[in-house]
C-alpha cells in the first residue's frame, strides 16, 4: 500500500468511527471542570465530535472551562432564580480554615452545590429550545460526573442510551453504592476522611460513659476509626442521595412522575471512569465497569515543554533549595488564622538556606516584611515549578489535582489537608513514604511544623521514595488517555452494557451480605451445641436425682 492509500484509509476510518459525544460539565469548581475538560479534549484529539455542555453555576468560573481542543461549547447561563440569591463555593471558603468535616459536623459545606444543582436542573428542563437543539444533534454517547444526576436524566430524555460516568475523585461513595460496588469500610478509606483527633461518639450507659476518638489516617484503622469511616461513608451516601432526590423532584415535574430516578440511571451507565491511579490508591475491590484513569489531568509532555518566566527563574536561582507552598484555589492563604501565618514565618526563619515561594492571594503582605528567603506570589505556574529540578519540596493542601501532579514530578511533600477528599489524598502519599501529613491545626503547633519542614527538606528518604513513585506512575502499562479513548469507543460502538450491573442491587440486604446463609450455617453449629447442653443438663439433673432416689 502506498503512503497515500494508508492516509485515505486512516481518514476513512476516522470518519466512519467518529462518535458524537456530549460531555456535561457544570462550572462550579476548577478541579471538576479540569477533569471533564481533559476527557473531552482527549476524545476530540482522537477524532471524535465532542460537545462540551456547561451549565454555569458560578459566573466567575464561566470563562475557565479548561477545554482547549474541543470547540463545540454550549453554555447554559445562570437562570433568574440563580441570580436572585447567588451562592457559590466561595460563600463557604473562609470557613474552611476552622470547620471540621466528619460524620457529625461540617455538613453545611455541601449546601451551596446542593442548592445550585437543583436550580440548574430546573433551568435546564425549563429551556425547551435548548433541549430541542441538543436533541437534534443525535449524540451517540453521554459523559457526566455523577456529582449530580440531572445530566443522566437529560441523556435519557434525549434518547442517549450509551452513558459513561466520570468521577473526578478516586471513590465516590454514593456512586459506588448505586453502582453495586462494595464499600468495605473496614479497610478502604471513604472519599472523605475525618482527620481530627475529635470526639466522634459519646455513649453514656447509666453511670458509665465512653468516649471514642477518631482520626482516620489510611487503611490501617482501629475500632474508632472504622466506626467513623463507616458513619462517614453512610453520611455521604445519604447526603448525596438528598441532592439526587431533590433533582429527581425537579425533572419528574417536567418529564412525568414515573421517569426513572438516579437509582436506575446511575447503574444504567456502561463504564465509570474514576480519577484514581491503581498503583497509588488504597487497594480496594471494584466492579468491572470501574476504570481508573487517574493521571489524565497531567500532560507530562506539555508541562515539560513549558519554560519558567525570568522572574521565577531568578527566584529558583537564589539558593540551592526552594520550596513551593500553596493551599490551592479554594482555601485562601490570606484567610488563615493569624497565628498560623506567624508560625509559618518562624519556620521560614529557621531555614535561612531555603527559598520559600508562597501562593498568597492578598496585596496586604505587611506581615511578612523583612524576610529575605520568602517570596509571596498571587499566582504561580505550579506544574512548571514542580517539574523544575531546582524545586526541592512542595507544601500542598492535598487537592487531588495537586496530589497527582506532585506524584508525576517526584517531589516530596508536606500535606496539610483542609477539607473534603484532601485527607484521603494526603494519606495516600504518606503511606508511600513520599510525604508528611499534618492536620491544619498543626499550623498552630510551631515545634511540629518546624520538624516536618526539617524532615522534608533534609531527609533524603522522602525524595528517593517520591522519585520511585514517579517512575511507577509514568510507566503504567496503559496510559489514561488510551483508556478513555478505547473504553468510550467500545461503549459507543458496542454498548450499552446493562448486563454488567451487579445483581446485588436487586437483592435484599440480608441476602446480599450472605446473612441468610450464615444464619442457616450457624444453626448446624448451634443445634448440636444446643442438644449437647440440653442432654448435659439432663445428665446433671438426673445425677442429682440418683442419690435422692437411693
Ligand atoms: C466574582 O466576580 C465579581 C464581579 O463579576 C467580583 O466582584 C467578585 O469579587 C468575584 N468573586 C471572586 C471570589 O472572585
Ligand atoms: C454568597 O456570596 C455573595 C457574594 O459575596 C453574596 O452576594 C450572597 O448573598 C452570598 N449568599 C449566601 C447565601 O450567603
Ligand atoms: C459535530 O457536531 C456538531 C453538533 O452536532 C455539528 O454541528 C458539526 O457539524 C459536527 N462536526 C463534524 C466535523 O462532524
Ligand atoms: C546555611 O549555609 C551556610 C553556608 O553554607 C552555613 O554556614 C549555615 O550553617 C547554614 N545554615 C543552616 C541553618 O543550615
Ligand atoms: C494588613 O494586615 C495586617 C495584619 O497582618 C492588619 O493589621 C492590617 O490592618 C491590614 N491592612 C489593611 C489595609 O487591610
Ligand atoms: C528519614 O526519614 C525516615 C522515614 O521517616 C526515617 O526512617 C529515617 O530514620 C530518617 N533519617 C534520618 C537521617 O533522620
């Protein structure tokens, strides 16, 4: 075959196999948007016709959609209802520094997204023109993040049968439950860990009182941790169930009361992409529909081709070691309690031979005057910095995006998780010896803070481990991009795969967990014991009786 023929063949294949894909990605938080955008761009890059559909939740994020190659973008602007009493994730960010998230507290953090999700669902199904346009495109495949399920109702309404879920976290509790995936809370940390040595359960029985303290830090849990992990898992399932139920009320008011709800729509998906790297995550059982595509958000080649600005180059040249500090885009450094900031300054003073770059969002930097080895910056090219050989260590809040980036570039880290899944991500790295995890309250403990910085900057074992882990994740046998393309094409061309849904979803709980079998089995042990005891009693009884009869 001549090269020309091969080329025409490739073009032909590209066109006949090209799928029309609808990716549903609400704009409310950067990490979620970025994950969905990488999936969309990956599919566009491989020749598919992708539409990125964006319900705007937060006006400030409407121009940060993350898609570069995908050109069909349909935005659904905020409705009048959403504008009337605007709420965004930013409404709760300042409380991040002080609030605890565990099975008993911190539930209010979920409120903004709950409200926006329901309002946006109403806006979508009120918009007949938009629905008609989407329907006219005759999409083959629908992809959405199951943080909300209005998207799945939309796919069903448009007649898209081949659906794919994509979770921007490693294990999304409510989706695992709805998909029929085992939770195994005794050794698999749930999406959100409780990381405070906090009184979780107080029990008082007459004059005795027990207090159980828990701080789940990974897969090795004591009783209190397992209790809290169990409660937290069930809290999450219930909390998101409330969001999904409220959405169902909305779309059923448009589509009819017997329109299926999330309990049917979630397991109806043929594949579930998760933002997990198998070699990094806590080992857990999953169903065959779950495909780990963690790493999709890190484009190593693109990052390696980036050059640092002269400003940052000069900063990195100052001293032999440099450390980058960032608490991400949600929690603002300038909103942290004053004594935390003062302690960090003390730590910087104790390491005069290291330059610290701190992402700090305010112009008022008077508190840090006179420190030669500190550079406060409002924005930093994080991935380019992490890729730089001169960068020695990273202090991160443990957002999954940053966690995965630091892993790919092999940097040792101090993790100070603030909320949500960040505790889990941090402990995932600590388990591999690349990171020291601190609680955010440790920012108030100068000795502990100093010792963590000293370890991460001067003990080589963290750097060596980080280098090894980077080698492993860069050499995964199948690249995440390849998985996304192949599985999406597989579903698009041969799906849907309804028979891949575990039958467990249809079973009553006592059958599903085998309690009926255990009960039956145990009667074989209990019955002889019972008979033995009964005859023993009779024996004793009769022996007692013998002398009496003599
Ligand atoms: C959002 O945008 C508005 C103006 O459009 C601005 O006043 C506000 O400070 C922004 N909020 C954040 C958190 O950036
Ligand atoms: C959320 O923040 C915005 C802007 O600061 C404010 O206008 C709005 O009233 C807040 N909403 C709630 C429910 O706190
Ligand atoms: C991609 O899909 C959109 C929406 O259905 C359509 O308008 C466009 O023509 C398609 N592009 C190609 C190259 O097929
Ligand atoms: C910093 O470096 C200088 C010169 O190499 C050295 O004398 C000094 O002890 C170092 N200080 C610390 C705290 O490591
Ligand atoms: C700047 O921050 C300091 C505390 O670090 C505070 O005392 C001062 O009032 C702030 N200045 C302004 C203009 O906000
Ligand atoms: C470095 O850290 C590792 C892991 O915490 C520890 O086992 C080792 O003893 C430390 N080495 C030194 C020299 O402190």
